């Protein structure tokens, strides 16, 4: 199993995509010997600031939402940078309530500069005042400089596997949270599964996005299975489940390892962001058939395979 930073708790906020992609970057660097623990609150604050501007300038047409997909986190890092967790964090904050407050301020505002001032005041009160600089190991960084020390543009690729688009091409995945039209490279499911295994065995985590609404998914028990499936699902079965909404884009986690049970059944170990109150300290074991059937998308490190 790959080494990982402390398991966090996203609370009632729908920010799993931030937590999972940040966890992926953290483990990537921890496996190289770096001590990295990143702030989701810093990214969320800038994300809400950005949306306040868009909501105002579009006269409310662009909605304020905390939903997103893992590749969007990478875009936010490029745009706004990032901070260490210890420099900026507010566990348990109700971001849904904060987003509603942003909408109210935007709807009542007639001046964007004043709106931005109001939002920053609210964010300072609710999340905390932003540090001007990042200090790590005796060095001083701006958030942008710090982000470039942990992530370089083009370092990761987003993958998916659905047959309503050609394989070997990228497309904007049609799931509700991909309102920013992030592109995912489309590959057959066998290729996708091999990429997960090869990445993990090479010491690289995988950001996983998929369906967690199945009866066999239990955070309390720390396990996700599909039941007594004796044969792997086909590409056609995956496609039908997606098109009939039996497979939905519900949640993001970071895959950090491979395990086997007493019967030789393979499981992928996932670092969740729902706290540590389960038998595995917040980790989960996803069966291979579950991952094969219920994966919607991945973000993987670009490495030579």
C-alpha cells in the first residue's frame, strides 16, 4: 500500500473531488519522500470567489456550485495556487450555506468590486483570513509558487471508458458535475483496469471517480462489492448501466493500493474523505468487479508504462 497523508473529513460539503485529487497529489509526493499535506479550504475559497464573479457578470445565469470533477481541481491549482493544510484549514465548515450566502450577495449587488470585498469579508469570517505567504522548510512561497512545487501542468491525464464516444479520443464527459466540460481520454475498460494496476504497482496513486450509491457500498464496513458476480462485466454492460443511470457519478476517492482476501479476490484500497470512523481508519476496500463496473473516470499520473 502506498503511503498517504492523514484521512480528512469533507463534512457535508460536496467537495470530494477536491479532497480526492489533493490526496492523489499528496501521496504522489509522499512516495517520493516529500511531506505534503494540502488545503482544500484554500482551493474552495478561491473556487467560490471565482463563481461569485461569474454569477454576477452573467446576471445569475452561471450558477454557484461546489460540485466538480477531479480535473477541475488541477485547473484551480494552476489559476490560484495552493497552501499547506496547516497554514489554512477550517474542518467541518458548511460550504453549502456559504455558497448560498454568495448567491444572496451577488443577487443584491450592483458593483462587482464591492461584491468581491463582501465575499472576502465573509470568507475571512467563516473560513479564516488568508496568510500572505506559504512557509515550508525555511523557504517562503506565494500560493502559486507552492502549487508549482507540487504540481506541474500536464502531469496528469483524465481517463474514462464509455462506448458512446470513440476510443482513443477525448470528450467532455456527460455527467452533471462536469459543467466546466473537462475532457477525458476514452479507453476500453480492459485498458482502464490495467492502467489502475500498473500505476499502483509503480508507486503512483490514482484519483477515482464513480458510483457509490450501490447497496454493496458501505463506508461503515469499509467495503464495496457488487455481490456474487462470477464474471467480469463487459464494455456493453458498463455502457448500459451508464445510459440507464444505474451507474452515476457520485463520489471521488484516492486509490492507494491493492489487496486480496482469503479467497484470492482482488480489492483496490481507497482513501476516502468521510473521516476515520470505520474499521480501516477511513480507508475502503473496493472489489475488482465493483471498480470495473462502477468507475466513471480516473485521473492518473503520466508515466512510461
